[in-house]
C-alpha cells in the first residue's frame, strides 16, 4: 500500500505544495520539523517527488501546423456586426421585463387591502359613516381583516335600501345611505353559504361587538342581485364571507385571478366613497408590458446565441 | 506587440501566435489526449483570443491564453459528449494497435533505439495515467507539472481560487502515483525502489 494512501488530505496538500515551494515560511518550517521526526512522511514526500519528476519528463511535442490566422479565417469567423446590438438589446429587454414585474409585484404588496387593513382607523373613516357605492360595478367582494370586515358589514346595512335591485353589479344606480352605528342589530337568520335570498329583510347596522360573534355566521344578503352573479363572483374567493357582505358584484375576470382583486370601500368623513384598485387596474398596460418585454428578451437572447454559435 | 495586436494588427497577433503556439498546443494535447483534437482546440483558442484581445488587461499573457485554451478544451469535450461518434473515430484510430498521427516529439538529446523504445512506452504509460484523471485534475496537473505554470497562473487560467488549485494538484499527483504503480516494469529504478521499500 502506498504511503500516500495513508496520508490525510491536508498532509498530502502540504507535501505537494512543499514540492513546488508554495508554502509560507512558517508552514515550511513546521513541515520540515515533522519530516525530520516522521519517516512515513518522508517516504510520502519521496513518492510524490518521483511522480512529479516522471510527469515532468513528458516531452514537448511539435505542433502539426502553424496556427497563425489569415484574413480569410478572421473574416469567416467574425461575429456579425449586429452582434453587439443583439447583446445590448437582450440586456435592455431583460431589464425592462424585470422592472415591469417588479412594479407589478411591489404595487400589489404596498397597495393591497392587507396593508390597508392595518392603517389607523381614522384613515379609513368612521364606521358609522361608512357608505358603499353600489353604483360601481367593481364592488367590494371581500375584506382582508376584521376592521375591513366590520366596515363592509356596516356597508351591508347601508345598502338594505337597495334590496331587490337586480341590476347591482351591472352599474345600475342605487342609493347610498348612511346609517349610524348606534342602532342595535338583531341576530341575523342563518342562511346556507353561496345562496342569496330575494329581497333581504331589513336589518339595522351591526354593532362592532356583534360583528365578531356573527363573523362565522351566515348573514343573508342585504341587497338582492342575481344569485348567479353573486355565486360566480364569490364562490372561490370568499365562500364564507360573501353572503355576509350581501350582494357584491363580480369583478372583472382578469382582476380576480391570482387573488388580486382585493378592494374594499371605506368612506372618509366627508362621505365620499373611495376604493383601492390593484396595480393592474391602475396600470392596465402593465401586463402587456411584462409579456412583451419577456418575449422580446427571449427572442433577442436566442438570436444572440445563434449569432455566437455561427461565428 | 500585444498592444499592436489589440489595435487589430493581424501580423502583430500572428507573431504572438508563433511565440505561444507550441505551449498552447501541448497544453491542449495533454488535456485532450489526441493531436487532432488538440490542433482544433488550439486553432479555436487563437481565433477566440484574437476576437477578445481587447479584454486582456495586463498580467500574465500566457495565463490569459491558457484560460482560453482550457475553456476551448472544456467546450470540445462537452461537444464530444453530445456527439459521441466523433470521439469514437478517434478511439478507433488509436485502437488499431498503432497510434496514428502521433505528434512528433521535439528533438532532445541523442539516445539509443532501445532507450527510445522504452522511453516511448514510459511516455505512453504516463499519458494514459494522465488521461485517466478527472478533467479538472488533469488540467491542473498538465499546467503545473507538464508546462511549469505557477499556482497563481493556474488559478487565473481555470478561474478558481488558489486553495482549489493546491487541492486538485495534490489529489491528481496521488492518483497518478497509484496509476503509475501499475506500470511498474516501465518505471525508472528510483520509482520502483520506493515501492519496494514501502512493501
């Protein structure tokens, strides 16, 4: 068995570097002290040395021809003039794609209802003054947290005046009323999820304490819309919550994909209804830009690679 | 001369080629194992060097060239894996019993025919053991032990840290030792005496 096989990897590296003069002065002194004391280490060093000498004895061979370049070879193997532009175009398209995706993602992160739900209460308006603008087709369908839920639930009670109006969600006009929160709220009757009743019974606004208790209960729809529209809009998004909110209208399909379309209504003290829109709503061309830049980057990269391989 | 070549002077570049082509060809030959592939690799490397000469920013020019040759070797070996027919032809040429197209060694000191024959067998044994090494070990062993680069140049050529170069070289030498012990009858007396002393 070779002595080298018994060496640790560290000792092997030290001996190998020692042969090439690649050890520091300190490491060299230590190793030489050990070599004086350890005969096995000395044999290993001799084995390595003889191996290196053998390999170094390999003769240099003559090249079969000259490798000097001719103008023809250089011209034939030159990269096309468009190559640097293709490289630059690929880089720019990739950066633009990353930027578009970043805007999309960050926009949804910073302007999502989740972040809004944590805003101070005063920024989202007093619950007592909550109003829901049912004239807009893109209506609230879900709430992010308890605060938003309460507000939305309050909004339900506000909309009781438009119960039975099937055109809600279709942009029909509806009255917006504001109800004070002081009114007591009776326990709402149970209703299976996903179903909406016809004209909903009158129910006064729910007090904040009652909201917690009723959160898991089914609240009948306050405003009637077409049951089909309601279920289609809410079935996947919030099967438990939707009935409690009443009659939200379906959101645009592309806005609902990927869990984007969170928006809820709140009213500042002056009574105006405001709502948050997703990044895609604010920048409708963003998705097109993402796809466009992504496709452009891939195409240019393929052309660049092709030009490189041909040269 | 390098600066002239960087300005696009082809004659200046060809003077560089003549100065370094033997070294680069030998590096490619010891890594690839056959002269035809080595010639292709060397030619590709010089074309690539001419095209990218402006990226050379000083330091060891031979290390810079070696890096291009090393990368060209890797590329060629990867291409061979994808198209094994190419390497099979090379193998068939070798397996005919006589190694066709063996490059001519540069003339050294005069020696007798028996010595030359023994030398040839020993060289072949060392080359076989080199070829048996994993590629990353082989590249380092060729550059340091065959061509005499220092560790820093090798690190620059392969784009790895010094520690990696040391480690790979040590392990390559240990494996070469193990492999060469199998050709004991060809080895010089000093090599065999070491083995006997160990046993």
